């Protein structure tokens, strides 16, 4: 992936008929060279404020195992958050987890619109295109990751299942994750009921089943661990999809 690509498409396996479309909004910490480091220390781009650590590895592995397509966001959430609606005030963040983002401090409406046109709009257009290709019954599965602790407090969950008004896949997924021995957050550590976010726009508002899976980052902090985790997740997701259809 070059630094200028708004997304990476992983095509489905030849001849595959999967209804799944995997998404990874915060797949990368990349920023186009013209933006430099947004005025931040380079080491901050290796932390959770820049991307969802390990989520891209899990997304790629799950797409491969299901023979399904996947879309991975092409720029850091520090530049523009692909999981936010066009009117969301956190679309281009001025401050993230205590770090002021100098390169965003003076980003006015024109600059936000430029980033929207260049990165956000093509990513969401690609989602719509892939859903149209899949056709009726397309199911969206979005992969994210979260920090083991927040503001010095250890989070009790190993995984979170996030959803809005549509819990068709979320409910069986929580059941099967718990049966597999995971400590699962029900719309924790974040809520999935945010209007204008990726799954709200492309799933809930269009009537397509959808779920956002949050995975604690210490399970995913190396590629080998992340791919092993995806292997554990595959049968759980299989069982959840079967329950949703029954």
C-alpha cells in the first residue's frame, strides 16, 4: 500500500460466495508524506492513538479463512477517522489521549473537506461497491482493537461486541464468545450505537446485519499472535452466523 491510497481491497477467493464483508477502519498508522508526522513524535505512531494495533492482521486472516472480501482503511485515524460520520466533531481530532495534534490544530473546514474527498469518501464508496457486489444478505463484520487499560484502570474485557439497533449477529456472537471462555463486553469498552459511524451508515440504516468486534491489543501485538487469534475466532463466528440464520 502506498501512502496515498485511501484503502486496500482484499478480493474474495475465486468462486467464493461468502456474504461477509470484513472491514478494518483503523488498519494503519500511515500518513501521506505531505502531512509529515502531523507535528507528533514518531513514536506516537506506534501506539493506539494512530491505529488499532493488530486489527489489520486479524481482518486479513479472517477474510482469507472465509474466502471473503475485506477493506482496510489506508490512513491513520490521526489524519482522519474513517469510522466517523461527515458531521462528527471527532472526524479530524485536535487532541487524542492527551496528545495535541499540531498538524490538525489549524485544520479548518476546507482542509477537513479535502481529507474527506481524498480518503474518507473513497473508502465508504468502496464499502458500498462491495456490498452491491455481494448482493442481498451482505453481512458486515468490522474489526477493531482496544488498549488493556485506560487512564490507569485495567479493563476487565478480553473482547467487546458492539452494535446499534441491529443485534442479529451481536447476540449469538456474545453467547459463543462466552462459551469459548472469553470475557466479553456488551457494547463495551465503547458503544456501537453511534449515528453516522461506518456500521450505522452501511449496516443499520440499510438493513444489513452487522457487528463490530473489539479485541484487546495484548492478544494482537505481534502478527503471529494476531493470526493465531483469528484462528480461534473463526469457529466462533461460524457458529454465530449459523445461529443468526436459524
